[in-house]
C-alpha cells in the first residue's frame, strides 16, 4: 500500500509541476465540442492572438467565439542572461520591471527560434483591467517584479545565439558545446 501511495504522490507531483512549468496547450471539450487555443502566431509576432475559442458550427465549419490580441509588456526595465555552466546548459532571461499600479500581470510568453536567434515576446495577462481599465479600480502602489523566462536551448548545437525580448531588449549568449546529454546527438 505504501508503494502505491508513494507512486500516487509522485505522479501527482509530476502533473502539478508539468502544469506549472509547461506552456499552455490547446484543449478540446468532448461534451461541447469547444476548442481552446491559448496562442497563435502572426507574421513576425509570436503569440499575438490569444485565448482563442472555437465551437462547431455544422457542415465541418467552426465558429470563432473568442479571440484577444496580446499586449506586449511595456514595463520591463532590464533583461539579463542567466546561464548554467553544466551540460546540458539552461539559459534563462532574468526580466525585471515594475507594474505602475496594483493591476496588470505577467501573461503568456512565447519564443520563436530562427537559425541562432530567439525572438521572445512577453505579454500582459489578459484580464478585465487590460480590457477595460476605466472600469477597474487599481491600487496606486507600484509592484516590482522579477521573472525568469527559460529559453528552449536543449538539443541546440554549440555556437553563439542572440535574443530579442519585446523588440526592445537584446543580447547574446554562447553554448560552448552541443547542448545535449553526453549520450545524445545534437539537433539538426
């Protein structure tokens, strides 16, 4: 019985950590037939369209029930690369800023890798404050934040990489060796 309980706790912990660490994924409700897509890229704007809802409209058609345009975070003050020295390396962007009021929050983050360049876009949380700021009362207290944004560097070959965040911040980092486990081959 103890082994079953321990296994259950391990599985539950893994599911919780996966849900917290993973990007949002599309979901489909079999009962209603509704499809939810967290983000869709537009040309040159990864993750720009968000919280997309679709429902069946008959004759193999879908009806759009919800869509929002993402709003880039404009309160970021600094970005710094944090890189581990072990192999495979982890690379994170340490993002600091200040929300000017008690409203607003960190929303979706989307990265896109093209050749050796990561384009990263961080958006505001899509909430009532963002949609209708005139009807939401916010405290006047500023709220500093620090957020670590992991870049998907596992499997990448050795070399120099660049990044941009919200078209405003940019920098470089170097993977000294192919970023794989010792017994794996690099991505092609």
